[in-house]
C-alpha cells in the first residue's frame, strides 16, 4: 500500500506515528511518504529552522518532547542563555541545545550546496523515522501575516508563538510560494498513491500552504488513490493551537463541516473523497454526505499511541469504502 500524508506539525506527526503503529500491528506492508509544510521555516541566529520537518522527524524517531509535542526530550538551554547574555537571543522562540545541533547541521548542509530535500534525508539517516520525509519544496517559502488594519507583515512564527495569534490577522502571505516547485518525488508520490491523507493539521497555514505550491493541489485532485481527511476541529474548537484564528482570517467557520467544505468534495472539483469527524460532531455527517463528502464519526483525540493507531485505522478503512 502506498500512503501519502500532507502534514504540518504536532497533529500530523502524532497521526503519522499512529499510522505506522497500526501498519505494524496489522501486518500491512506499506510505503509511507510524508510531504511536510515548510512555510513555517525561518532564519534565526544565522540558522535555518524547519519546525514541521523537525517535529515529524523527532516524533517518528523517538526524540520528541512528548508533553510539548515539539522540540527535543531532555533538552537544556545553555546556548540560548548565552545568546541572551550577548543581547542577540530571541526571547519568544527558545532554541534548546540539542535542537540547535539539528539546525546547525541543516544550515551547514544547505551552505555546502545541498537541497533541502538532500539535507532532510541526511538528518533522517540519524533518526530513521520509518517514512520518506519530503519537504513540500526545496525553494524557500515563508508564511507571513498581515496584521488587521495595518500594512505590517510579520513572520507567521512570531505571530503564532510570540503573539499567540491574539492580534487579528488580515491575511496570510506565503512569500515565494508562487515561484516554488514541488520537491523531487512529491508529485510522483501523490499521483501513485493508493491513499492520500490530510491529517489533523492546520488547514490554512500547514496543509493550505502545501497545497499552494504549484502542482500539488492538482496532483491531489488527479491521483488515482482515495483522499481522506481528518478534521482538526472537534466540537467547534481547534484540537490544538490557534487554528480558529487562522480559519477566521480566511472566512471559514471553526467547525468540522466548514473545514470539509473548505477542502471540497473531489467529485465537484475539490480534494476529498471522505472525511472523518469526532463522535461529538456526528450530527454533521448527513449534511456533509449531502454536500458530496462521505463522512464517518469516530474518536479523533490523539490521546496516546493506541488512540492514534485506531484513528489511522479508521482513516484507511474510509479509503476502502465505496
């Protein structure tokens, strides 16, 4: 089975870990490719940070800080403290010492002329995530936020981490996305997939940014495999983070059915063949079916390894339904 996921950070990584656990437990032979959002990438202290690639790599490789969902376990911050002492630290984005080693290695590989794809493969050789992890593009793409009532733009990470998305955004600007091209292997993986999964990642600035790379949205529409999405919204609230603020910015209600309609049914030019909502949103199933999106209500909370594996099994089951 050839499975492709378009994924952002914590939700996408935990879902993917559950998928791998389910495949092993069920004895299913599969080739799994993860196309990761790189719109959150940022230069900081002279280093290239790729938050979603690293969260996926650490989570699947066993090095993630489980409570946070991002960053390394057993982390320290001696370097960050020294940077603060020199007056060049970034107070709102603390880099741990172990995490810094990853950023230093990536930056060195990039400056030696390696593509982001090649650098990611080198880093994954250490972590052995069990998937083929691809950036959405080798060209730099950065998501910026235009604050409401202002022409001011700031990097998405600053709006998300420092401001906690509390300052209303007027729009999101994906700098460089129009001139970017999919990383090698991305389009072939999507087109040849048996199943494409849109996991519970942010539909605006994670999956939405991936789909903004020219060619990727069309590849999802044209794939011969089934496209299954998992709602990032449960009971009218985001599962994690401040996704509601992002949805509000683009005029989409914070609800499981509104996000599904935002993606749209593939039978009508959209992306979805099927959609999973939480049991608390079961009332939405008939309406989505009427909109051309087959839907099922299942437990969506990724509370532990077992619940993540069950959700992944439910997603694959939806892909097999007529």
